[in-house]
């Protein structure tokens, strides 16, 4: 992810301070994996469990239920 963001910043001049990508998983314990990149910090990944879908912060999101 560092290389992709670096290319956007250097070649295209797009000011990127942070980016996120979430991938759904077919796994009995993990719902998705999210990769978060922040300038000066780099990339980190977070595994979300199926319980995360019931959290208020998720159900009140404008993206909840979006396909």
C-alpha cells in the first residue's frame, strides 16, 4: 500500500494523508480485514469479527446495508 500511495503523491501530485481499504472475508471468525495507511505512520491492518456488524457505530453509518 505504501507504493500505491507514494505513486499517487509523487507522480500525480494527489495530496493523500490517509487511505483505507476493506476486504470481506469468507471466514467463520473474521468478517473483514481493513488496511489503513497514514502519512508518516505507514500501513496497519485490522481484522473485524462478525460481531462488529452489530456495533452502533456500524449500524448508524451511512454505508450500512449499502451494496
